[in-house]
C-alpha cells in the first residue's frame, strides 16, 4: 500500500512522498490549465451520472494516486463546469491565479487554526495587516481600518459577512428596545437587485420574511436602489409600529452591475439610525483603480462594507473581506465565554481573537493567500487586470451595439454586459433569449447565464476569467451571432 | 516583474510558471515538515510583533516568490503556533495529511464553485457520493444517507451545521405555532460541556440567550448530559409557557471527551418532539472503528449529526460532515428564489443544489479532499490511525497513573487525557496547574491547553497530531514531570 513506507509504519505526512505526490498533482493541474479549452465549458452529463461510475462504498485498502487521478480525469473533469475556462462568462467569475494557488498551498500545508491570537499569532496579525493593506488600496476611510478606529476580517462569503453584521445590528437594537419579542418588528431594506443571500441572511438571524423589503428598481434609475423609495418604505414601517434596522446597498449588482447611490442612502440610514452595509462583492475589486473609486463615494457613512477577493481579485476560493467601523459591537454579539479559550493574551485586551468576528470557531489562514496575491502581483498588475477585463467588456458591448439584431439592456459599468436578441414581439423575448443561451451553452464552447430585469429576460456576459483574452471574446460573439441567426430563421 | 512573461503580457495563471513556483512552495512546505520539531510549538512573539516587520501598505510593483517565502520564513513561521508539530497537544488536533493536501490542491486548482448542480455537476455528485461513503463507514442508518431517505453535505464548521439545523427546526416550529413572535419562546438544550459554538449558533438564529439551557454535568455522570435533567428542564419550560425546540448531544466533548447517552436523550427528544442533533465533531472519527461504534448507538433517533473530518480524520482544514434525515426541511428553510440561479436541472427536481443546504451561496469543492483522503488511506489505515492515537493516549494515561503526584480527572475514552498535578490544598489546584501548563508551553517543547470540569482546573493532553509518535509522548511526560518537580519544590 502506497501509504505504508518501507518499514511498514503508516506515515500519512512523510516529507519525501509528500513532495513527490504533490508535484505529480501540480503537473496534473498545469496540464488541466493547458488543455482547459478542449473541455466543453459546461459538463455534458446527466443527473446521477457519477454514481454509475464510482463505487457505492469506501475502499478498505489504500489506492494509489495514479488510480485516483485517472478517476479525476475520466469521471470528475467531464462533469465539471469549468470556471477557469477562458470561455466561462456566467454568473461572476471566480478568477484563480498562481499567486492565489500558492497562498492556498501554504495555508493548507501549515494547516494552523487561528481562532484566537494565541492559537497562531502570525495568522491573526497577518490578517489584520492585510485587511489594512486592502482597505487602503480601496481608499476606505481610516474609520474602517485598524490603523484608525475600525478593523477588517476575512470571511468565506458575503452571506456570512451579512449574517454577522445583521446579528450585531439586531442585538444592538434589541438591547436598546429592551424587549426581545421586538425581533419580529425589525425591518431590513434592500433592492430587488440585491443579492438573494441578503434575504437568506436576514431569515437566518430571525427577521421574519414579511419584514424584508426588496424595493423595486427600474431602468429609469439604471436598476439602482432609489433613496426616495427607501425613505418612503422606512416612513411606512415606522407608521406601522415597525423598527427599521438595516439597509444594504450594492456596488455592482449581480443582475446588471448597478451601483446604488451610497451617499444618499447613507444619509437616510444615518437619519433613521439604521445599520448601513455596502455589499461590493463583485465591483469592490474595481475600486482599487482611481477611475472607479468614485463608486465607493459615501462609504464613510457605512457601518460595514464587504467585497469578495475570490471573485475578481485573482484570489482562489474562498476569500471575502469585511470591514467594520465598530468591531466592538461585532465582538459583543459574537463572543461567548469558553474556559478552554481563556488565555492571558486575550485577557490583556491587546490582541484580536477572530473567532469573535465570524460565525465559526475554526478558521483557515486565508490571510496568507490574500497577502501573496497582493505582493506577487502588486497594485500595478492588479489594476491592469481589472482594466483589461473592463476593456474586453467594452469591446463586447461595442460588438453588441454594432449588430442591430441585438440590444443592450443595462448600462455597462464594469465587466458585465447585459444584452438580448431583440424579439419580434415583446412576449417572445424570454423564450427567444432562453433558447439563445441554451444554444450557446449546449455547444460547450462558452457558458453564460441570465437574469430578469424589470420583468425582461436578459443575457448576462460576465468577462473576467483569468485566462480570457480578446480572442475568446471574439469567438463568443461569433458563436452568439451564429446561434442567433439560426434562431431568427426558425 | 516576475508576473510578466517574456512578451510583456500579464499572465497570472500561465502553466509553466505555475508549475515552477508551485513546486518551489511544495519543497518549502516539505522542508517545514522536516524541520517542524525545531520550532517552539507556540510562537514566542508579543502582540503586535508582525506590524513592526511588514510594510504598512501594499506594494505597487510585484514581488518575487523568493522575497515572499523569505518573509514567511523570517516573519510568519516564528509567530505560528505549529498545529502540525508532533508536540502539539492542545485543543483538538487538526491533523493534516498528504492526501488531504492533494485534495486541497485539486480543489483550489480547479477552483469551481458548485453552488448548484448545473454550476459543476461533478462537485455536487461527488459530495453526495462521499457523504454516503462516510456515513456508511460510521454505520449511520440509511435514513441519513442518499441511498436511503436522507442525505449529507460538507460544511466548514460545526457551528455552521448547527446554525443551519437550528434555523430549520426554528422555522418548522414557528410555522406550526403560526405566530412569529414565538421565536422568543423557543428553548434549546445542551450541557455545560457542549461546545460553546452551540450557544453562539442559537444566539445567531435569534433564540434569546435566556432560552439557552446549559445543564450542569458532574463527575458522577462522567461529565455527560443527564437525561433526567433534560426531562426536568423541558417540563419546567413547558410549565412556564415556553416551547422546547432543539436538543444537542455530544459524542466526545471538548472538555473531557465525554459521551452523552444518545439513546435516552433521543427518546426524550422524540417524546417532546424536539429536534435532536448529535455533535460528534471530535469523536465521530473514532466511530469508524467497530470497537468504538457503540458510542453512536441511538443515532437512529437523531434528526441530524455532524462530525469534523478536519479534526481527526487526516483531512486538512476545513471539512465538517453534516447528515440530515429530512433534507427537504433544510432546503425549505435555506432556499431563496433567485432568477439568476434558475435552470432546467433544478426545475426537474432530480438534482441537489447544495446552496440550499448551507449558509453561503459560494462553496469550494471540498468533497474532492475527503474523497482522496478516504481512497488514498483506505478504511484500514484510517482505523489504524485512530487506534494508534488512542493507544498513545492509553500509554500517557498509564504514565499519569503511575506517578502519585498526578491524578486523572476524567474517564479517558478516546485520545484526550484530562489530568492534573495534585495540589496540597484544593484551592491551590488552579494556580498550580496553570503554572504547570505555562511552564510546559513556554518551554516551546510542547503545547497543551486546559479546561475546568465541575469547577476544577484540569490539564488537557489531546494526542493525535499526524506526526506524533511514541517518543513525543514520552518526551512530553518527561517535560511535565520535570516542570512539576520544579513547581513542587517552590
């Protein structure tokens, strides 16, 4: 058995075989990148395909890496949707990089669990340092940084960041109200374009679904949240005896890349004493470029802001940055006394225990990954990366505009283009464009997704996979035109 | 700049440099394992040490991997608590393995985001298959498996698993009660030895802290949760007009490795219609061995059970297995309609969309890691791994018992030994043993942690780091004796 060394002692972390086998997997992954364009972007498999290929129970004896990698090649790769393919244009990209991968390897290799300072001081301290780095790159006010009066933490996802800040806002409100039953009176506000995980997070922390306001957006405000609507909804709720709690604004909505007006929304939040969170999951990355930074104007009015480095910042999954103005409030809500965690560093009040800034106790050393991504690229290359994606999206937009059979469906701000094939009759638009997406996706040559904006079915082309180059965008457009031509002839 | 290739195109995921640089990091990590015993187990650094060594802002230009690795060596490694050290005996181990690392590499390299079936069918299907494998290894009833009527999912942490099942139980109860204000009447039950994240999870989902029952345990029940106390607490709460909701039992408590009586607790939960969750985070792994499986007797009465493969199952962070009897209930609570997620596979009702089984939308392909861990070791080696750790703990226990200056403080069931240096006077026990731990830990030669059982300060020696061998246990004991001798002479 390969896991038993020569002297028959089971040694699952022996440095020689660790090195050999790890390098085999490195070569495997490099080959995958080399050949990635040969796979259909979306795996052409049927539900249940894999259970027909794999045993129903675990093996009793060890299997070799060769056998396992053969199964990855034969059974796993054909069933993947290849997010790293240069022809992946769906959802938002999850752009990997060598730097992100190196960071993941170190994180996984060191495998420390930095739940509090003492359990790995470097893990905590590097996270604080890198969160300040990232915050400064985004020109966040110092009220969000450790070098000022706030601080940042790495979560796995925006939903987690929202759960934690919502629970904090909730606990603060209930403490002030003094009646825990009032949890059912708390109301949260967002737009119908806000990511659906916000509603999920609100439900998770016990806000009744009936107290979730998804305010309608329209083409007239470019699908951004209208401050007037927010104010009216708050006033209505107050009149009904409800308690406005939390307002979530988005910089770069999932549907169309819309940007909510932070300044005006922030002023309303301040006026009515709501927690104001900014979800910059997607477009936050772009704000490291001076020419896009204005999308964050008004951030100084927020209580918290999050962005996903794992979307567009060359950081392999997962890595969500959350900054908060008053970390003490977060800690008040999320810390629970535990004897086993007691230690003199914590009691000295001079250290951060990140377990009290997140849901779980356990945490990976993700800061290492973001730190390496930033250092290995440098701000200059990271800006170049954002700009080149946006340039490709601009070119794609121009191609759409040039072809009169198509139309743009939302203002393009970043690297997401929302368009559709013009239907002959409006009520055919949804079916026609659904068919167009299906035709593109089932070709295996590209993968896109859709949304609905003000009731209209829209194709989303999100540009930004790490390996995407001009030629892929050209090929995509040719493919779309070809499939559209076929549909229009039907 | 190293990230720019010869023709001056920025290519952050270019296969040749990916291969070279990744292999450099592999060698770095292998060297770390080779030299791991030369580091003090707990980094000897002071709060704030790292900010004095690193720049306050991100670099504008890219830096080389060599520079970065030099900083890891000079600044990060000295500030780590080395969880992979064979002399790490604190908390519970997070045991890494080559297999777990290979799985992490593939997960990070493929970097797919399998939030629903369509977004990477293989990711979803492999997870379902491996959850059934793992469930069968634990001899879970088929009511928890996909091949039966239940199913499993990989979370990042127990806290997440508990948040999701608690929210599900809460929503089901509130729907039945028909009054959302009754959220403040819901009560959850556990013991004072239940992991503190259970209380945190309850708080997160909106259960008032006053409705959290941490029932006292004592040495008479070996620190396990007494069914009589649970029944009495439930009866009391019902009399007070409260609504018992959820009971959490533990197999292998963090404090002392105690096992709650599942059968009797499960019967009470069934009688009063509480959700019954089993937290087998630590000792679940041991239950793959036939001789320890009896600790799970009664699991058939549970609604959900979780265990952390990242603790004692050679799976690098993070990997928490959650099985649930009625996945539909989980999905009812955690799914939110989103147009962007709509697809025909989901609408056919023949696939699993794991986004509705967890908090976040995003998810890593963790199943690959657990699958490789199981295949590369095989059940035989995994059992051997558990047994050899338990054998070492038995030997350590024997050493404690042989030395009359020490005493065992709880029954040892798995690989956790709770003991203390006998104080001359009972009221000196806490200080004496605190000093003993400090002396051991500050030597840098080993790292242990403590707990308090029924008011008594106890030293925990958790054996199970992957690299720990008999000689390390012998050295630890010698070190403890030496430090104790010194303290007793003071």
